[in-house]
C-alpha cells in the first residue's frame, strides 16, 4: 500500500481515479477501467468523501466517456500520432486506447514519483516530471513530424488565465502540427459549485471561460475547431439528460471539451 501525502490540486487525481474505479465495479458500468480498480486497491488513502460525492463522480465519468470517444476518433483519423497528456495524475487512458505511436504522461514531480511507483512505464509510454508551465518539458518530446494531440483534462479550472496562456505558448512554440483537447469550466460553475471531495483536498476552482471561441481568443497561435459539452457523457449515464440536455441553459453550463488547432503547419 502506498501512503498518500499529496495535498491541494495534485490530491484531486485520487478522487478522479476512485470515481473511475467505482463506476467500473458497478453491474451496469458505463466505463471499464480495471487499471483504476487496481490503483485504488494499492492506495492508503481515505476515499470516504469521494465515495459520497456524486457530483464529482458523475462529472468524471461523463468526461471520461466524451474524451475517450474523441481520442479514439482522432487516432482513427491520425494513426501513429504522438499524444501528450498534461497534468495526467493517475489517468489510465493510455492503457484503454491504442493507435498512437508514443504517449507522454506529464505532471508535477511529486505526482510522477507516485505514478512511477504504481505504473512504471517503458516502450511507447514515457513519463515526464515537470510543471506544464516549464518550457523545458517540451524538449523531452520527440514529435518527428507526426501529428500531435495534447490532452488537458481537469486542469484549467485550478489555474489562472496567465498560467493557461503560458502553457499554450509552450505548445505553440514547440509543436506546429498540433491539436489540443482541453476541458473548460464556465465562470458561473467556478463560483457556484462546490464539490465536497475537491474541497476536502484543499483545492479550489479558480478560473472559467464562457466557451471555446472565447478561449481561442485568449490564445495566439490557436484556432477554435469545435467543442463538446459533457452533457454528451451524462446522456449515457442518466437518460433524462437526453431531454434536459437539449435545454441551452443546461448544455451551456456544463464543462466542455474544446478542440483547438495550432495555426502553424510543419
């Protein structure tokens, strides 16, 4: 058992891996993440808040459903692409999805130290211990002229606008042939919603943006392509969302996955 000493934003990765493990163990599960089940069994951590936090759990599963589908579609259209998962935490998508030529998982050194104990990597999966705002991490990625997909999941809502602009400036400077899938939260949800397990980790939502076009306007070198509301995932979890998800107010309040394309070409 690995004793957990993380706190703040890095600790929130434990809530998300627990949500995926808990869903996997349901009889009518919507995702199957056996790696998450294995990880939770090896962690010495009190998951009681996460177990009770249905808002957080539903959001994580909806996000997983939408992003898994989007990444699979991208890799089907761009086989052998290089994938970079920023602020990966204990994400296990690199095991659930095939079709990439290389997958880079990046997070803070204290997070990666734990990940390397639990999920030692080799071959086509590489670990990078770094802040996403430190440009040096990009030197460790071999793009080799291949299409690049960057995934930024569960991160922007904890940062500042300046932090986010810095991350995207690093991506733009080093990877000309890049597509980014980035999760965003609306300013209203940042202010109004409190998730018990997240608050228990002493992490707080700090930043939101109206929509994908508003985000692209803040990021030189990137163009808005499309966006997907996490309502698309909630429709799988709870069929009632097939009705209420059509209401613009509901759909617009949900977190979304914004697709951005680097405007420079290789």
